[in-house]
């Protein structure tokens, strides 16, 4: 997944980003609302984490404009306000969830998973294609009685393919799914990861093939 974190505290932002990156997510960080708008103009996000009090405005105004523009990207608000009226107001403005400071990172991760599940429908941690199973919760491939462990970005890349077997994905799209705007990564990185996945899939009924000039797709061997 690709997240946009809108938070003006460098220390908190760094801690949240590092925690989410450990789960294999790409995280872009914006310290201001203007910076956040610039990020949204050039990238698509699966989830936005939004602080309320920012140097150039109120996060609630951003949230309201976000929904008025018919942007359906889910938003979790990070707030220091714990009054029921404040929380109700955020939900009425269009927030999908909220978390109050200070918070435990495990709770934040759980809220992110819950919001993404609601966005994408019922959770399914096991996906199967051509006799090959991707178990996201265990971070492994399963076929022919074997379990192949996966690293974070390998898992995230396979999730893209298993969610749409047969669909062609460009290197640019895959790069956008795996890396944030500040990561120093090129399309060569996608070639490297696809090469690793092909080795992981050896002996299974599934392959990732190159579609010349377009990108990659997952098909039955």
C-alpha cells in the first residue's frame, strides 16, 4: 500500500513512517497542507493519515475539501482532542477513523488494516492462483507442499499480481506501489524484484511474464 502521512512533528512522522515501512508500505510525508496537496496531485494513495493542527491550516478544512472533491481515499485523523463532540465532528466531516495522541503504534497499524479492509471488502489473507497460494498473514508462498518465505516488498509486489491475475502492470505503476517519493529507486528496482519473485515461483504453476514494451503480468505456467 501507499500512504500519505500529513504530520508536522518530524519525530512523530519519522516514527510512524518507519513503522509502516517495516510492514512493506510506501510512505510519503508532508509537513504542511500545501505539501500534501502537491503529493496528491502527482500520486495515488491507498490511505491518508492526517494531523489536525498544521503550520498552514486546519486539517479539518483539508478533510472537508477532500470529500467535497469526491476523493474517496480513506482518511484516518490523528488528533490530540479526545472529547466525544470532536470525534463525532471528524467522522461527520468524512473521516473514516481517528486515533488520539499519544497512541500505540500497534493500534495505529490495526486501525489502518481495519479501514483498508472496509475499503476493499471482506479481508482475505489467502489468495490462490494456478495452484499457488499467497498467504499475506504468514508472508509466504505455498505450492507443492512447500512454504516459501517472502520479504516485505516481495510480498507487496505479489499482492498486486494476485489481486489481478492476467492484468498487465507497467514498471511505473509497480514503482509507485512499492516506493515513496523520497525513495531513490528506478524502474531497474522493479526488474530486480520481479527477478526475485520468479525464483520464488520456480516449480509452481504460476509465472510472471514480461509483456514487451508494457510491463509484467502473472499467468499460469
